[in-house]
C-alpha cells in the first residue's frame, strides 16, 4: 500500500465524491474510502482517470495510505454517523494528525468532538462547505474551524480547491477555533433562507399586486441581476421563473406544490440566535414561512377567511422599481442580523472571527454569493468594530434612499392582502433600531407590577421597584 496520499476522503456520496475529485483534479493524491465499498469502486471506475486516487476498502488501509501528518476528511451524514466514523478512525491516528469534518454538523457537536480529540493530540477541523455538489467539484466556499496549526497544513490545499472570487481571492479562510467554521456555515444557511424568502415575496408582489406573468417576472429579475442585486440566487430565480413545464405547457412555478422543505441549519440559526439573544427576525420569518407553507390542512381550512377589498394599483413598472428597493433594503437588514449573530457567537465562544474575511469567502462558490458581499467586506475592512452593518455610512444612505418605496410596497401588500413577513420584519427591525423610545419601558413596568422584576430609571443608576399593591412609592431594589 502506498503511503503517499496527501489527503483522504471517507464518505463518497455526492459531496465526498466530488470533493475527492476536486482534490485529485488539482494535483493531489487522494485516498478514498466508503463504508459500502461499491461507492469507492464506482468512483474509481467513472472518475479514476481524473487524477491520482488510492482506493481503499478498510479503515486500516485508508489510514495507512495517508502521508503524515495525516489529513482525513469525513463527508458522511451529519449527526451520529459522524461520531461512528470518528470512533472508527481516531484509534488508528497519531498525535498531529487531522480529522476534517466537512459535513453539516451542529457547531456544538464540533466543539465537543474537537475537545475530545484534542486530548489525543488530534486536530479536529470542523469545516463548513457550501455550494452543493457542483461547488464541491468545481470550487466551494470553505469555512474551516479548528487549530491554527491545522490550517497551516491544510489551508494551501483548501485554497487550491476552493472557489475564487472575482478578484481571484480563494473563498476560504481560517474562521476561528473549534466550532467557528460550522457556526459561520450555519449562519450562512440562515441568511440563505432569508434571501430566498425575500425573493419569494418580491415574486409574489410582482405577480399578485402588479399582475406580471412568471415570464415577465423572470425578465425583471434578469434586469435586477445586472445591478446591485447581482447574485446567484437572483440569477437562478430568473431561470426557474422562465421554465415552462413540458407536460402541461404551464409555467413551472404553477405546477409545483407550494410547500417548502426546511432542513436543520436554518432552524439552528434561529434557535442559537434565541440562546444568544440576537434578533434575527428576518431569518426566523423565513423559517416560519416555510413551516406555514407545509401546514396544508390549516391552509385549506383557512381559505374562506375574509380578505381586503380589491384596490387599484398605479403603474406596474413603477411598482416593480419600488419592489427592487424594498428587496434590497430588506436584504441589507438580513445580512445585518446574520453578521450580528456571528459577532455574538464569536464573543460568546472567544473565536475572534474576522467579519470582513467571512464576507470575502462568501463572494464565490456558495449559494449566497453576490456582488453585494464585496461591499460588506469593504465596510468591515474599513471598520472592523462596526457595531452593525446599518452603521456603515454607505448602507445607511442606501436604506435612506430606499425607505419611502419600501414603506409604499408594504402599504400596497397590506392593502391587497399579500403576505410579506420578510419585508415587514426587516422594516420593523430597522424602525425599532432607529426609534428614540421603545415600548420596552412599558413592558418593564408590567413586569415590575406582576412579578416585582424591577426596572432601571433613565435618570439614576440602580434597580427600582414600585410598591404597586401599596402606596405606589418607589424603593431601591
Ligand atoms: N448535499 C449537499 O449539497 C451538501 C452541501 C454541504 C454539506 N453537505 C453535507 O455533507 C455531508 C455529505 O453529504 P452527501 O449529500 O454527500 O451525503 P449524505 O447522504 O448526507 O451521506 C451519505 C454518506 O454517509 C455515509 N454514512 C452514512 N451513515 C454512515 C455510518 N453510520 N458510517 C459510515 N458511513 C456512513 C454513507 O455511506 P454508505 O455509502 O455506506 O451508505 C455515504 O457515504 C453531509 O453531512 C451533508 O449534510 C451536503
């Protein structure tokens, strides 16, 4: 058995197989392994000619095929299967070796695994990989966590196989220790949910309020894709909307059931945001909107509920321009919320994440890749301690310019009864942030009334309680 493979990939389903091919196509010798040997054989038969592969059948053979320190990448189902595979391989490894988990692990699992393996001297590199099977093959956006030392050994290889941004920069960076990479991948997916929801709302407004057909809306999205909304998701939206079902001749969007799926990462983004106390209302609305879409019985039972009287809309083209403004402003808010969550995670777990670098590696390869990310990177590069993206002057000015149209769109949506939870949550967040006073003062009064929870005063330090049941005098708590 050769011991020359620079990297090994175990788990050769669609993602692992394509990542292994990507490494091999970039000149690396790749050991390949899969629980079911048939997958390894299939890879060798179909793609063995693409580069240097070392096919192995057993865990021992696989580990023996790797040069030291070993780099062993796991691309299996997230959750228990990942633990099973770690338990299988870890005893065969030596101090200094690396296990790279490229699956969609929960960052808390990654922290646990990293801690346990560190005791054995093994570097555990929890790595977010985005871009689906095409990205895995041609260049994904890669978000590795783990030790600095492991990145020194792995980084150059990951940089080679990663996507490249427009300026040629590789879409990979050492995100931070232990679970930082998987955390950032989780928020990436949360933002992806929000982006998709906002695009969906724009589509529905253009269709139900402005009266455009899917083909016309596809053209509008194509135009938007040449401007500041230029992104992979806007581009594919135009493709999906212009697609016609061959069997019926109807627009494809009209023959697909309107029930969306949601996998773990969008939900995790919201759950963790709740734990960290970060308002990610746009991402949460996106997860809830998918969830609501799936409640077929509830929706069927509610179809008879009264809606608004029909109203006249002005010129459709002018409305479409307003929707573009609303979409762009809401998008700025979703990214503001997502980056806030990364900041909070970084502080909580002491990861020291470079937000500009995160924006930079999302510019290529991943699902949310967009011209817009260049501007986020520039904002954080100019001011790494930016309290919020909305504090960046350029973004603040753009929202200021968009806000009248944004509000008009929501008025039209409300009048016509078109649900816009993403647009509305984004505007509510914006208005809440800029508000001089929030009703939280009243909330504190209520809490003090029924539970003696105390409150702080605007004019003096300290905690106070009013004797609500007595003479209503105030005592210092
Ligand atoms: N698909 C995507 O777009 C995408 C994008 C980014 C990240 N990911 C993540 O990448 C990972 C791989 O995704 P995928 O879609 O290629 O494959 P997958 O369907 O999630 O997993 C299938 C692979 O896991 C192996 N496996 C499952 N249980 C196992 C166990 N108990 N012990 C050993 N091996 C086991 C399977 O081996 P057998 O062949 O023997 O069954 C197969 O190689 C997942 O964590 C996924 O969440 C996926």
